[in-house]
């Protein structure tokens, strides 16, 4: 939708972005945690809602929330599909966000 974000929402997104950036450098995190944070940060940077992303892979926004918080693990197929929707190369995305398949 073309609804513009309120200043409060924008501020909240910037705060979230900064928090995630800080935690992204933490080592020894599981794949699920790292990919969840990376997908969330990329979503925020693209000004997308969890519902927007849910529509791309045909799941609810609650499911996206669970992926982002690493409560549920996301399949590589779904994460690739989301990253592709951001117009990014998957491998490049993983490197950019320091997500390694370990």
C-alpha cells in the first residue's frame, strides 16, 4: 500500500534497525537467529511490513514474526524467495548480513 509511515513508526523502525545491527555482530548465534535478524533488517530497510513479506511466501504475518524472532525455522526456499523480492542475490545477502551456513 502507499500509506506513508507516521513519524513515530519511522522512528521505531530506525530504533529497531539500530538494535538489530548491534546484535548482528554477536557470534555463535544459530542460523535461525541470524537469518531471522537479517530478514527483519532488510524488510525494515525496504519499508515493508510483516504482512507484505507474508504475502510473498503465502504465510501470515504472525509466521513472519516467528521467523524473524527465530521461534520457527525458515526453509532456505522461503528465505531465498523473500530475498529475491528485495532484488538481492541470496549469497550476497548472506555475506552482507554476516549469515553463514555453519
